[in-house]
């Protein structure tokens, strides 16, 4: 009976009103009109007013359109299943390797094996990129992830197995960073 309950501490830990899911990636409803998903650093997103009032100004963020729009839509569709999200992001990494990387292994007949794997995974996960797919991996600030080192490791992979392992390790690390450092806002057109 004599225990003191600090109401203020409990109120501060309540989830924001616009929260859709808190993990593995945090998705929220946007409080501004946008036809695209938005990716924002967690500290900046925490400063936004989640009350539903339109934001006077939006902090720096990434607008996820074109190729990454299809990526984030696929991730949002499976937002409650971390293992499937990780597998899907691995597929995204494989797709990125096919469209944006140069690797001597992929200049051989082995390329056919990678294409078969990617297209089988795309069918299994029902993911299709439309329009421009110049970029399919979600953007990450360079202070959190060294994209140049990742791409260098991909270029130097000597076997297909090493290439797959590099992509798996890289996409797993990216997935964790996206989970810890970013909040994703869903499209909102008004209401």
C-alpha cells in the first residue's frame, strides 16, 4: 500500500498515438500529407507532434519513392514477421547486387544461378519492383553504415557462396541499423 506510483514516468513511456508497429521496424502514421513512405532518424522523428495536427515543418528525412517505394511497401506488408522481413531484405540485397554491382563471379555462367534464386524468391515473397529500380536498398546515413566498404566486399567476393554470405551479412547489419536508428512514416493523404 505504501508504494508510490510515479504517474509522470508512466505517461512518458506511452507509445505515440500514430504508432502502427514498434518492431522489428517502427512504422507510424505521418502527420503531414505525403503520397510516399518517409524514413526519418529516430531523434528527429521523436520531436514531431503525434497528435494528428499537420506539422509546420518536417525534419530532414528520406522520401521513399521509385525503387525503394516497392521495397518499403513489401517490408510494411510483413511488418510483424521479423524473420520474413530479414529474408525479404536479403532478397533486396541480391537484387541490388544484380542491378548495381560488378563482380567477376557474375560475369560467368554462375550469373544464371543467381537470377534463378532471385526470381524464385521474388515469386515466393510476391515482391515486384515497378518503374525505375536504380536503388532498391533503403538509404542509411554514412555515420551508421559504410556502404562503400560493403560494395567493395561484394566486388572482391571470389565465389558465389562468398558473394551470398557478404550480401547476407550486409543486409542483416543494414536491417538492424534501420531498426535501431530510423522510424518509417506511412503515406498520408489527409483525413
